[in-house]
């Protein structure tokens, strides 16, 4: 995987500004919740660490990653939200659902970014197995939730 050599919790300080008045929406998928709960914790704690206020972070859940696109759109269309973070974990199985869901959510989130001219961050792990997902949700490769939150901040200070 592309992320195998990168620690997802390491980042530069470039384009990181004052987010104390910024408002964030986080949408998290319940599928593979042992992983997505950790992604949510990473994203939430990273926003707070950089100065976001708890009352300025809206958290919503959806059943699976396929639902992230529409839920992200519902958050992105809100004028009181500056950036959206979509979190999910899609694990390769025996069916072709992996390809369909991964492709659909990647395209869907891209479209929401462009439609609302607002950062909507793709914080979705797509892995071969659960162990790889655990490694990337607070394990040896860091936490994609951290990376997603940092990416949201960096986009706000582009
Ligand atoms: N959602 C995920 O977020 N991650 C998955 O790994 C995942 N795997 C799925 C595998 C199958 C066979 C099915 C039917 C659904 C899966 N979903 C997964 C749920 C999907 O994103 C969506 O919520 C449902 O397909 C809606 O009915």
C-alpha cells in the first residue's frame, strides 16, 4: 500500500493556522467500528490539540462508508461548517463490494469538495485486512484520523 512507508501521524507545520474560530463536521462510518472509533478519536483529538473548540465540532455517524458521500454533502452544505472530515474503513473481502464501495466513496467525496468549494477530507482506510487497518488507526503506521484532521486544517489555510 502507498501508506506503508509513511507514518500517518507525522506532518509538517506548513499551512497550519489558528483554528479557534473554525467549525468542523466529522462523519464516521460504523462498519469496522473498532477501527473507525480510533480514526474518530485521532481526528477529534488532533483538532482540539490545534485549538479547535469542542462546540465547533459536529460529529455524525452513518452505517457504512458508502453513506459517507451523502452525509458529507449534508454537512458541507451547512454554512456554519468550514471543513468536513469523512472517516471510514473498507476492508478487502471475498466479494467485489470492496472495489464498488471504495470507488464510489472516493468519487462521491471528490464531487462534494468541488460542488461546495469546501474541504471534504477523504479519511477512509482501504486495506487488505484488519491488521493493516489497525496499524493505520493508532498503530505502528500512525492514525489516518490524525492525518485527515491535519489535512482539513491545511486546506483551510491554503
Ligand atoms: N462498509 C464499510 O465502511 N467498510 C466495509 O468494509 C464494508 N464492507 C461491506 C461488505 C459487504 C458485503 C456489504 C454488503 C457492505 C459493506 N459495507 C462496508 C457497508 C456499505 O458501506 C454500506 O453501508 C451498505 O452496503 C449499505 O447497505
